[in-house]
């Protein structure tokens, strides 16, 4: 065997053994059984592929469902912080009671490489949505928390939202019975109907997924059961 031949063989062996490893790291996101969710074309990545989940981390043991996704294929403006703020107002959320409720920050793991991260709006404290004693009269106790899927491993730009309906603050912000489903439906109904804020109009298409979040109350904060449906919104600017 000539030296050249030997080196060629060596190179071949190296390539054969090395390339699958390389492939693995590059295609981690593509190798899930659930290919649809990972397709960049749908505007969001399934958090579970990279160790995330569709319950936030309210406490160590319990979480609240991330029951709405605003896909990264939505109007680019509402994918920004100020845009989501405006969009939320167009839906009927209000920030009149700003500042009265920013005590309990939740974390979520969106499987985007950031690990658990604190909700984005409340992390800034001046942003929405923070509700206090006045919220019942304003929006019937509706609120949501949101996290942006923008870590380097899954940078879809989508908002992952935990929507719920709460009792008033005198009841310590407890979720009402069926409050997760109600909170999601309230948001989605308005999004699909369409609305406006300061001259901007939006309307959303919705698709429901039942294979992302387990139905029931297991691991769910306040032991309130939810139906496991996640609404995927694609919000268009009109
Ligand atoms: C991800 O999005 C949040 C919310 O908009 C923002 O605060 C944060 O800076 C973004 N992170 C990166 C790395 O762009």
C-alpha cells in the first residue's frame, strides 16, 4: 500500500466515522418524529424537541399551560415587544392596572436553547399585562403571559402564550374553574374576529393542536384541568 493510498483510506475512514456525528448536531431539529412542528415554514418550533414543554414553570412542580402560539409567520410588527403590546390592546386586554401584579414571574422552556426563561413582558415590569384589583371590570379577569421563542436553537420569533382567566386580586389571582380553557378561548375568539388599535387592523387564522399538551390536571397549577388544546394563531395585518 502506497502512502497516498494509505492516507486516502485514512481520510475515508475519518469521513465515514466523523460525518454522522456532524450530521447529528446539524439536524437535531429535523430528527423528531414530529416533523411538521420543526418545519420553519410553520413559524414555530416544538419546544419538546429540545427539552422544553407546554407547561410553564409557575413553581418547581406545577405549571400553567402555554395554550396559544402566535406563529412567527405573523405580522412582523406584533412579533416585537411594542407590537405585541399594541396587538393585545386590539384584543381588548388593558393595562389600566399596570404595576399591581408583577410579583409572580413565571418561567418557561421553549426548547430554543435558552433553557428556562422569565416571561418577557413582566420581566420588564412596565409592560403588559399586569392586572390588579380593577381587572374584573375591564376584561373579566383575562390575562396572559408571553415568552418569545428566539433562542439560537429555535429562533422562530413566535410568541408562546399562557392565557387564563383569573379571579380578582382579593382572591390572590387564582385561576377560575376552567380558567385556562376560558382564557385561551377569549383570546382566540377576539383574534379570529379581528380588531384594531391606533389605526392598525389585525385578523388571525387559527389551527388547534391536541398533540402538544397533555389534557387534564397533571402538573397543572391550581389543579385546574385543561383540555390540552393549543391554538396556533397566524395574525395578519389588514
Ligand atoms: C428575545 O425576545 C425578547 C422579547 O422580545 C427580548 O427581550 C430578548 O432580548 C430577545 N433575545 C434575543 C437574543 O434577541
